[in-house]
C-alpha cells in the first residue's frame, strides 16, 4: 500500500483576512504499486498531450477549468481510493491548533491517517513537502509517535517529497482542490470537479460533525 498526501486551503486562522474557511487533507491510496505506476503514466501522457514540459506541475489553484476537468477525467477510472478530512475552521477550538499553523497542519495529517476505519496498514506514505528541514524531521517523528505502536503500524515508511517531481502528489493536490471547491457555495463550478472523481472517494469526513 502506498499513500500520497496533499492539502487544499491553508492552515491559518485569519478567516476574513485571507485565510480559507475550510482546510482539506486528501489521501490517495493505492493498494497495489502497479496501479500507482499506471496512474502516474496516465498523468505524464496527459501532460505531454497538452504540450507541457516534463517539469510542468499540475496544481488545482493554478489550472484552468478545462485543465482540471481533463486531469480528473484522465484518472477517474484508475485504481485508487480517496480518504479525505474536511476541517471547517469554525469547528476548531483548541488554542494551540488555532495559534500555530504547524500544529494544526500536523494534527490534520495525523487525524486523517489515524481514523481510517481499518483501511490503512503498514503503508508507504509520501507527503508533499512543507517547511524547512527541521519541520520535516519534526513531522516525521510526530507521526511515528502518534500512529505507530508495537501492535500495529499505520505506516512503515514516510518520505516528504517535492511535488514538482512527483505526479502522484500532484494528483493528491488536484483531488484535495476538487473536494475543497465543493464547500464554497458561491462558486459556480463547486460541484463539477468532485463529481468527476466521486466514485474514487471512499470516505469524506467533515470534522466536527
């Protein structure tokens, strides 16, 4: 099992002053590494077909409506499952979580990996790179401490990787963005992108409900 993780929104709490009202973490879970390789190849072929350089990065917030639809349609029949946590910030009360972006981000990652309904075990985890080296080391140590124990491991291997060079992290970004967009009632395309990959979504947990 290999899992690719990315987020949409931001972990800040200055809602009304630039911060998003909702923060989303998406897990892209492949139960077979061969399925991951096939999906990555589809994305690379799409990138080539669109005339982009091999270093082009698909990011939901930087893509046009047409590109988003083409990307998600390309992977909609691939063999992966999505587990996501949607965190409306009005439902977050912890002082430390609201004070520290890093604490909130780590907590969100831990929560979506911890409460998996028995669907994740001994996985390889690939997480989009955030912060400096110290933060990356702290994140890895925190997740090992919180998620693994002698009786059962949620993950056996965790690496923080560069999304510029990993198309499956880019997939996680696009899926997180599609889910995040669906929570904004003022967007005319709010339901469009999520509907394309709806059958891949195994669980979408709205935190606080």
